[in-house]
């Protein structure tokens, strides 16, 4: 292939088509700015910070529901912590019993 070879007719058509579409878009944006603005994809609306907090402060029914759920969650957490404490205390008692049993058997062997 030589450098003087003409480009493929199909590729020239693609380039012209892309240029025509770009020109049409520019013309439409100038002629119908509001219509083109409506067709342009916009980023998703971000959540406004503290929306739930504002709802809690402004809606008494929602506040009551939120506080009831919060109280239930706190009660559940306290019950779980108490169960863990009781399990740790029971394990400590078992260890103490094992240690005492081992030390009693060791002292019995020494006495004999």
C-alpha cells in the first residue's frame, strides 16, 4: 500500500455522518435549548444530608416510631451484653473449679 492511496469510502462516509450528527446537535441545542436540556442525562439526585433527622424533628408520629425502635434496639443490645457477661462469668467459675480441683489433687498427692 502506498501513502497516496485514498481512504476507504465507507470510512469517509462514517466520518461525514459523525460530523453531520455533531452539527445537527449544535443546531438543536441553539434552536431548542430547553428541549435539549430535558433530553440531556443528568446525574442522579444525591441524598440530602440529615433528611431523616429533619423528618424525626418535624414529624411527631415518625419521631415516636423512631424513638420506640431506638428503645427496642438499646434494650436488645443491653440483653445481648448481659448474656455475654453471664457466659463469661460462668466460664470463669468453671475455670476456677478446674484449677481448685487440680490444685486439691496435687496437694493430696504431695501429702501421700
